[in-house]
């Protein structure tokens, strides 16, 4: 475990687990937590043994967003600077991570915490989890990528409702709306996330990284661009060790043993 004050970073096998660890304030972000999360994401990206990342929160919450008490005494604090230096690098690192990120949503995900959940690749939530865009409650607008991810996941009408009314979306509804992949009983969350992580730990990581890039690109590309990009990525995947292993395993009628290379 790395020596952090506001998060926990643990690696077991090919799985890196990052836990936001300020449970007394529902894992709300102060400056230290945001910079530590940036550092942990860099570590996970650099570690060749890490094949999948799990992001979760300690205690009863996933993340309640910005810790407003932590900035209450700050004078002339620039919210733009805070986004540029603290939050936006986190979202960019998550979407640029060449490994799948599993969101383990154990409780409320509010404000920037909701944005964090939306930026994950695969999301499993406890039945007690909820998703709230709380910015409107303090006269602010969506940030940390929510204006990008939310309408793409739920459509413009629901995105407008969630953002302008601060609507709380509970886990079951979040699954129905396409915000998350799976909702499970609270006492089954660890096992459910463990099962997904175990799959990605043994999956062809390079192909998954390329597909993540393709999905990112598809949001702002037309069909012809994506056809060309698919061809480029398929060429890369076709030269990977995992492709050779996959074909060999298929022909030998055995289960492939992918290495992520």
C-alpha cells in the first residue's frame, strides 16, 4: 500500500484498487485528495503488472464532491484554476487510462463524485448507491466532465432534469437509465466487483485499451473516420501477442491465456 493521506492504493495480482479515504466527510475532495488521486492513476498506468483498476470510496459514500468546508476560508479562489489543476487532470487520466476502470459505487456519488463515476468504463453499484448532480444547489454548473458524459448516457431531457433540478437517481433507476452496468445487494458488492475485475485481469488488455480509445473517439467522429480508425487499431491488435495466443487457443480448442501484450 502506498503512503497517501487521503486515498488508499493497493495492488493485488493485476488489480489496482484506489479508495477515496476521507469517510468522515463522505470522501469529499480537498486539494490533497485530488492530487493524490492524480498520482495514483499515473502509478496504475505505468505499472505493467496492473491490468485493471477499481475505483471506490471508504465508508458509506463513494464521493460527495468538493469539500465546501475545506475552501470556506479561501479568498478569491478561482474555480477555473481548481478545475484545470485538480479535477480535469483526473478525468483526462481516467479516460486516457489504457486499462479498464471499474467504478465500485458503494454509496452516494454527488457533484464531482458523480462525474468520477460517469468517467469509469464499467460500473457496479450497491443497491444503496445514488447519483446526484448537486451543482445547482449552490448556484454552479456541471463540471469534471458531467456535461460530456451525462447526456451521452441518459439523453438530453434526463440530463437537463438531473443537472437543473439536482434530481437524486437511485441505483436501480441509474441502471435502467444506462448510467451504470449493474446494481447488486450491498453485501454482494465486493464479490460482484471482484468477478468483473477477475475477468479484465485475464483479458487481452491491449485490445481493450484500443477499444476504449475507439469509443472515446466515436463521440466526435463520423462513420468514415471511425472505419479508418478501426482499420488502424485492428492492424495494431493483429500484431499483438494476445492475438496470436487467441488464434492458437481457438485452433487447439483450449482457453486462451492472455498476457496483455
